[in-house]
């Protein structure tokens, strides 16, 4: 039997009259008097190949099973298409049905389905045009990320998923334990005794690989992490999920400007990769969900990101309020800016991505380098249209005494941080890094409005199905 060819490759062929062998799932079927027109897709492309099945040549019982959702095996002749929308089609010689899909029960029929409904059947949604496109783009973005850092001499470093430290200091972590939760041993003060637990102390799923990444940068020079992270934040918004993927580069000898330059170059590289390698999928999403998607992606490539301080940003927002612009949340120096504030700066004021720096130290993490003013730190957030913050980073505090002072101010247990502090005692140096939420990047590149629609199986409050 001849070798099977992927549909993405079959659609590029011009060897008319040659035998061809494809496999895939039936997307649609329509019948005329003599033939059935069957649209087949194998996941390799957004585009289907049309199979023309002659009722007189093929087994009638087999053809009855060729319904939407069925998986079929087709051999036939490649011919120029007589209809619009495709250059080639297949005149079927044989069709075998691998798996039937009862048309009365199969949830994915030809009619359109809401994204909310498709989340309820996340095990089937990769078969739709929308999610086929999203997940192919997700693969390409992951590949582009590795390619970007590899080309620049970074090393991919695997940081632990189970940790005893809280990088962000927010305490919203999922605990990992082998204790019997229905019979917990407690001391006289009512605290849980962890002596019999697997690690002998409280452990959690990581919220970030940054701290361990910094340790690696102190020996390897430049590293990046790319893995799952977890936050037990009871937040049911279109921008939050409990399990997501993070890319976190850490670089020795980078100061804040170097960090900003890398972040801008990195995002532009990923966007360019998507436009170069996922054009059909992006065009489909542009047509279906967001008519300005391609224009917005191209505008990111054309424009330099605007760089300004937090203080300058707050001044612009206060001036907007004075001129009558309504914001739901208040604006004042020291507030942690909301997404609506960030998007105003990006979409309305500057009309380009923004890198905001020098935030008040009270609203940022303990590890960020303090400025000489004593009030701000060398933080940098990259703000994007429709998303708000897409990257958060900083130059890291390299001074041992300042870092200890900040840890004490924030009441972070010193016993958990001894290993991190050692890097400031033994050969410290200026260093920087940032974190990019992979799903936020995907939201921007795909135009999808809900973060649950760019990850295969979203985890959110009261939702851990599949």
C-alpha cells in the first residue's frame, strides 16, 4: 500500500492523476445525486482536502458511516478541483472507516459552537478549526522561544515544580503533601506536624522558576526556564488560570536597559515567527474573531516600544482623568496599576507597546534592585494592546545587605532564603531577568479574548476536568 501523505503536503501537490493516500476526520459532507463531497482534515493544517466519492464505485454501507466526525482512510487520484476554494481534490478509489461518529450524538456538527460550549468538551475541541489553529500556533510559539534563546547562547535550565519557597511572597500556592488530610496530626498550638510528610516540611507547586534561575545564571551566564507554574488565586477572569506556562530568562551582567532591549527583541521575534510560519491559522482567526489581529501584530513589529517611568505614566493617567476619561479603579502615585490603566497608555495614549519602569518598591517583589531615591525599584513591565502586562521583570538586587533588609521588611522567612542569599555573598554581580506568561503571549498572537481558550485543558476555580 502507498504511503500516507499529510493533508498540508497533499494540498501543495501538482502531480495530477497520481495516486494519493490520506487519513483524517470528516469535517463536513454534502451529497449530490451521483457523488458525495467529503471535507477531510488531519490536523496538519487549517485547510481541508475535498474527497469526491462516487456512489457507484464505492460500497454503499461504508459510505453511510462517513458522517461528520468519522475517521476515514482514503486512497484515490489527485485531480484539479472543479469547485472554488481549493486547487486539488481526491477522486476516491477506496474509503475505509476507522471510527464512526454517531451523527445524533457527536457534539461537533457543522453549525457554529460558542467558545463557552467548547470549553465544556475540551477533549474534542482540538478537532475544530478554531482550536486546531490555536494549538498549532501554540506549538510554533514554543518552538520560536527555544530557537530565540538558543541562537543567543542561552541555556535551557529546568527549575523545580515542587518548591519550599514562595517567589512572589503572595502565599497563593497549591500545597503538595502525602499526609492523610482526613487525619492530620497537630501540635498543642494547632499547627500541622510535617515530620511524617514526604519532604518533612511544607511544600508547594511553584509560582515561578525565577529564584532558581538566578542561581543558574550565576554560573552559566544566561539561562531561560520554560515550564508550568501554578497560582492558587481565586480569580475567575478572562486573564487568569491556575496552571499556566512561564518563560523566564535570567542573565548575569545585564542591567535594566539590557533587560528591556532583550524583552522587546524577544517579543518581536515571536510575533514575526507567527506571521511567517502560521499565516493560514492567523488569517482564519483574523477573519473569524478579530478583524484587526494581523494589523495589530504587524504594528508591534513596525514600532519601537515606548519607554517611560511609572511616575510619568501616573501623570498621564491623572491628566486623562482631569480631561474626563472614566476609569473604574483609582489612580494615584503608589497604586498598582490596573489593566484598564495599562491599556489606556498602550491603546489610547501612545498607540504602541509600552515598557514601564521604576515602580514604587511597595508594590513590587523583594528581589528587585532598589534605586537611589529609596522609593522605587528597577522594575520593568511590558504592556501590550488588549492584554495589559505581558512581561514583568527587573534588574535584581545584587547587594547582600539591601536584599536582607528588604526580606525582613516583607517578613519573608529567612530560613527559606539562605541559598538565594548565598549568591550575593559569593561573587555577586549585576543581573536581570523577566517572566513572560506564555498564555498571555498566545492571547495576543491569536486574538483570543479568554486565556482558557489558548491552553488545551484550563485549570480554574472549581474546574479541573479532563
